[in-house]
C-alpha cells in the first residue's frame, strides 16, 4: 500500500516564460493523451491523462482571477490511459 500523501494548499508564482513553458508542455501531453509531470515547490506531481480540466473565473471588487484547474484522484492515476484507435 502506497503511503498517504500529506494535505497541501499552496500557490506558486512563475515568470511569464516559465508559465508559457508549463502550459505548452501540458498542452503537448494532453494532445498525445499522455500523463503530465510538473514540479511545484519541490514536489514532483504526476498528472494522469484521465484528469479533468476546468477553468474558473472569479470577480470581487476590482480584482479578477482566472484559474486553470486540473483534478484527479489517486484511483485515476492508477488506471491506464485509453488508447485511441487510428482510422485507416
């Protein structure tokens, strides 16, 4: 049995170039139906191909925020990705 992961809630700020690089790597992995790996604040996170992607928009006072969210459970990570069949 795998050890239980500690709860975690943090926000990491990246430079413009770093953010572009991470989004590009994520998009490439999504297009290929592959898992995505990213290191955030010293911890390597492995996102399964079966993750759920959503975009959130918040507005309060004069501030606005867009969050790109990726969600999955440990059970999702254990399942193999669905293979796409090529059409001939």
